C-alpha cells in the first residue's frame, strides 16, 4: 500500500499506535505553546524532524525509531510519563489527514517538475560526456550497455523457466 503523495516513498503505512502517539504529542506541543523547532531542540533531533515524525505517511514523512519517539516524549511530557491505550466512547481517534487538499497536490506537481528538471540535466550530462569521449570509448560503452541489456533478458528468461518448472512439479505432485 502506497500512502505517500509521490507513490514511491512508502510501501507500508505507519502503524496505528504510532499515529495515536503522534496525535497526543501534537496536543501536548500545542498545549505548551511550543513550536516544532523548539520540540526538535528539546528532544535533540535534527531540525525539522518533528514535523516529519508527525505526518509519517506524506512524501517527506518518517516513522521514527522508538528511541527517537522516546526522546520526543521526554521533551514534551518530562521523564516518567505513562501511556494508556483505550477507546474513548467506542471511537478511536485517528491522525488528522493531510493527504488531501491543495498542499498535497502542490507537492505532487513540484515532485514532477523536479523529476523532469533532473532528467533534463542528466540528458545534458550524457550528451556532454558523449562529446568528450573518443570513438573507441563510445564503442566500449555501447558494448557494455548491450551486454548488460542481454544479461537482464537472459536472467528474466531463466527465472521464467524456473517458475514454469516449479509449477509443473507442483501439478505433478
């Protein structure tokens, strides 16, 4: 399941327990009137990491290690806090959703533009490299590319044959 806006950053969603912790951390931060940068400073995390922790299923989000979650909890609640897991009135509160709306669409557009920009830069670099090479170097690079392509084809064919063989053996038994 891909939840990240660009469809590439995340293969699994963050866990419900983690999201519930982040909701409580955010409530405590707002109650204490701290900025996200101040939370980063108090917890000893890198600048901007708290915001990435807060929304883990976004393109730049991160589900932090439990040791980092502990550091942020200590910074927000002080040492010696306890956690209780319970449904309130039969309703389980979830993380505020930010995967819809103009901001996420703007991120997707920005990512598309960045990909296109870097693809164009790569093309320019390849052309410049090609122009600097001698005919022998270009020929050697082309032979290497062909060899790599055919190696992939042969590996795919071998994998297909092994798959067919395993299926035939499974049917026979």
